[in-house]
């Protein structure tokens, strides 16, 4: 029976999301670029919701339901985006902390040379 060496992750990071990002990194995606894109996406969506709500309030079309809907939408959206961003940041941290396969083989070769 083999056991995987899965790193211990904080409770707030979804293992499924982190593993999905690690798989994307193995397929060749650059997680640093993806992290930047996610942050920009979050800013744009938040600014859009705030702008639409502000315009509705300014033009007098907003009532308590519009404001309530905007607050709930911002809260839910930011919760989802924050969870996704935490998983992406954790995957990036695991990639940068993990030694590459070249490092492992060079360490093994140097240990074998020292034994001779």
C-alpha cells in the first residue's frame, strides 16, 4: 500500500481547488500570471457592481432591495473569489517550495559520488 506525500494544507484551502491548480501547472500554465489575472478580475467585478449600485442610488432608482442585493452579491462573490485566490496562492506556494526532479537527481548523484 503506497501513501502519497500530500502536504498539510490550512483548513481554509480547498484540497480539490489546490490540486486542480497544481494539475494546471503541470500542464504548462503559469500560475503567477493566473494569480495576477484573478486579482484583476476581482477588482473589475467589484468595481462594476459598486458602480451600477452607485448609479442606481444616484438616479433615485434604488430602494432597500437594490442596496441589499448589491451587498449580498458583493459578499457572496468576494467569498468565492477569495476561496479561489487562496487555493491558487497555496498551489503556487507548494510549487515554489517543492524541489524539482532535477534537484532530487543531482542530490542523489552527489551523494553517490561522495560514497565512492
